[in-house]
C-alpha cells in the first residue's frame, strides 16, 4: 500500500457550506473542454489562469492562479472532475500594501501561489516579489478569506509552497526572482512555525539549476513513499520543461529528472502546475497533472495531463517510447471520479442583472466604491474617474474593468449609453483590448457634441499617448452598440451600431498583445482628465461573449 502525503488527498471537509458551492449557471458558447462523450480536449481552460495550483478535498478540486495587480485577486475555481471548472470567488478583495496597490502595478503583486488544505482550513500562500511571502486562510474556499499575513518579508522571494511532514515539522520551498534578489535558478527550503504563519530560519539552498535547468522556479512540495518531491518548471515559460526533484531528505541532495517536455506535440513550454489524485473508485485512484501553456496574447492557458508513477518517478503526459519523459496530450478520456458531472465553465457574459459584478471582472488596482454601481433595473453604471496626472493612456488608469480572453475566437458586444457631465470635456467611456499596446472604441465628450473615437496606443507601457481617429458624432444619451471580434492569432476588429443590427467597422484590424506577465484582456472604462465636484457616467446594459458569426 503506497503511502501518500498529499495535502487534501482523501480528506473530507465536512462543511455544509461546501455543498452549497454551485457551478456557474451559464455555460460558455466559445470554449468547453468537456466533449460530452467521456473525453476532454486541452486546454481545459482557454484563459489566462497562469501558474495554476490545485488541491483536492474529498471529492472536490480547488484551483488558484497568479493575478498580479488585478483585483479581486487570487481566483478560486472549483471542479468535480478536473475538466469542468467554475469560478467560485477570489481570496483577495484588496491587495496589500493597500496604498501601493491603489495605483496600477503591472507585472507586480501576486505571483505563483500554492493552495493546500490542512486541519480543516484552506491555506493559500502567495508571493509578492517586492514585499515577501503572504498567507491567507479560509474555512470555505468560496470565502471569506482572512486578511493576508506576511510570513516572510523580503525582495525576490517567489513561488512558495508548504509541506506538513509526518513528524509535525512544517516546511516551505520557494524560488528567487533575479530582478529583485540578484539571483535566480535556485530553490530554497525553510522551516515554518507550527501554524505556518512565520518562517523560522534562513533556509537551505537545495537545488541549483544554472547548468541544467536555468530559470527553475514555481516549486511544488509533496511527499510520497518516503520521498520528498519538488515539482518545478525550468527553461522559461514558453520554451521550458517539467522538472521533478526527489530525495529521502528534505534538504537533499535531490536527484533530478525531466518528466515532461513539448516533444513532438504543438504544446510549447508545458510546465508549472500541480499533481493531484482523484478520489478512489473501487479502491483505485488516478494521478493527474495541471499545468499551463504560454499562448502569447491569450495568456497562460490551463492543460490537464494524465500521470503515472514508474519506480517512484512521475511520468506526465504520453510517454510513447517509455523513456520516463512524457509529452502533452491534446485529447484524452476524462478522469475517473466515479460519476459524470455537468459541463461547467467560468463566467464570461454579464447581463448586469445582479447587484454584484460577475466574478470574471477585475480592476487594474485596488478599487474604490465610487467607480461603479449595479442598478436594480439591470445595468452597470460606470462613473468617470479622474485619470492620474501622469497617465497619458489607459495603462496607468486604475478604474479599467477587465476580463480574460476566453477562447481562440469569439465576439463581444456591449450596449452602452453615455451621459457626460456638461461641465467637463474629454470624458471617455467605451470598450478596450488591453496589453502592452492596446486598442479601444469609445465615446468622447466635447463642448458641442459627443464623438465616437477609435484609438490605438502602440506603446502603452512606455506611457506614450494614443492615436485617435474620429468615427462619427453622436447625441448625448444616445445608446450605441460596441463590438469586438477576435479571430485566430488574436486579431481584433472593432465595430459599432446605432440600432443593434447593422454594424460598421471602426478602425483597422488590431493585433492584440500580451500585458506584463499576462495575456491580453478586454473590458470597459469610463475616465476623465479634469477634477470637479461631480462626474458623468456610462450605463452598460449588458456585455455578451458569443461565437463569431
């Protein structure tokens, strides 16, 4: 009988609250991984849930991912079968230090987190490369989560993962960000106190990947059959491989093996994720591995791979030549969890008929309560908010409301009515595709009229101004339909309509681009450049994601 010390493996939460966690009622029309015939296709999430980590609690799986400066942060997803995932909440309502993250901090904030279940609580460790390693906890994964506590302060501490050992000791493995620490490609193991809230020592460097495994990072800690295992990606996000280290001693020395790489598959850089086991069915569990693939403008999308153990080494994916190193699969039978569960996907469209935003939405900084209001009549009101004085484009504007690209191809349409403040000029409200460069289609107030404007910002991250093109004039309060079509390769085309039926192209085709460590995002904004004692507002009736016609 194998001994497996997997946090959350085989445990039962015993909370009635978990039974009340329901999947999203709205199934995506643009990407569903479950093929309905007992098989699935990769990616299981065609969206930028980067650096995923997963734990199992009884018959339930929970995933989290990096969120950087987007708020709410630290998404929590739930699944019964590792294929169908629902977004049930976020662990971070606001990101500390609160004043620091009141401004956009692209690429900073939450890097690769780890989620574990211990003594009837969820532990979520996450790194901020500028401030240190934090811990937040919850009894119910849907929340509420505790205010983050700083487990270890310092620069360059990244990608932590805990391990509760058989003898009561608690350890933490983490990597190093060269941009802050001045060194990378090494992994450190440290002791934690018994509550997991504080680091107790300076730690031991247990692996140096400079020669064989440059940029080794994102470690995940497990114990099985008396071996300590560190699963870690190496070689870079778009070109790397999945590494596993093994030792009988927590501090090593560790043996090394590459257990998955791209091979002959089209899945580049397959690595960084989580090993999980399924609940036993007729006394037998299965091993699976969740990881990401860097798909440029679409972000780091999530794949599921079969896994097996051979001579106490994991083999991930398809190992046709039996050399111990697998490659990713594109389709496979679903995990055997004893039942067939309904298809589920994270939310995308939003009718704004609830008094809270859909869970798919995130701001570019810690939000303020005056940015938006959900109206009982069934629409979202966005109030114009003054852009920071130094902002020459939307890159540095905190009140931009965004969500991830959900598929390779899709169409977004939103109905918007803009009521600018008569005392202000240059209030703007519209639809945007954000990245290091971005494009948008928006309404802009002027003294005598309101314009519909197509804009492109080629060097947004360098704080360069937009290039604007006037499309037409509109009356204040006139509803307008704004549309974005995304074609293969993240090629984007904006259009507009005044009747919701006939659409006219607005601007040239735009190539979406990544953000800082993230994929491109799409969403809404309402801004102004001047400060008076009131604002205009945009009423958004709905935001709908559909297949391309």
